[in-house]
C-alpha cells in the first residue's frame, strides 16, 4: 500500500498543473470572437422616468394596440405613444423614457411597463400627457445574464451597478460565462 501512495500523489500533483486553455467549445458552440457585455446603470438613473416629446423609432420592440392608440416599446429605453386615429397618417405624440424597459401592456386607461425589476403603472386617460401613477418595486424577477441562448458573455458584477441591457461586442478572449 505504501508503494502506491507516492505514485498516486505524483499523478494528482501533475493533473492539478493542467490548465483549461479555453479552446474547447461549450455545448458544441465555439467562441466566434464576440460576446455580450452588461450595460449598467445606477439606482438613481434607473428610477428616473420622464415624459418627453415624441422621438423617432430606432429599435422598436413590443407593440400594443389600445384603439386608437399604439404603444411601441423602444427596447431598453421606453415607450412611444402613437395616435392611430387615421391609420394612413399615424402621429407620434409622446415618449415615456424608462431605462431598462422591454415589455408593455395596456388596458382601459392604464399602461403597464417594466423598469428592470419594477412594474410601473401609468395613467393614460390623456395619452398626450401620461402620468406615472404607481411603482411596484421588485415585482419582476431579474436575471444577470443575456436573454439569449448559446452565447458567451461577461459575467455580471453587482458592484458595477444594475444591469439594464446587454450589448454584443467583439472580444479578444473568450468570456468565462456562457448560457
């Protein structure tokens, strides 16, 4: 038995010196030189909600029709309010700036919008001048990873702030996180 202890210890020591070179694909997905990095905001930036003049649509997401109005989510940035009374000539009326907004719903005189983990409720009885009526804190679970599958990403760092989005960028080294 004593004769086996030294060779076993030697094997364990040698194996512990091996490093992962990071070249092996995870789940068969090779690193293509791109990955996602988190976009951070402070709590103060996140809580700031503004009603502004209409903006041009740049990166539209979800669309909600509440006749005669159309609410269009601008991914990660807020909600456009469009008067569609004349479908041949829709009028962009206002924009609600909501950092970290990706989902919306509307019913009667109420617009519901996410603000990362908070649910915001707006009174839209006058769609030209919506009013924030209520904020329900931590109503929505938050994930610290991108909303995509089979992607490499920079691991989240809670010290850097609150994640409000993800940006795909070129990377010279494969990130440690994968989903």
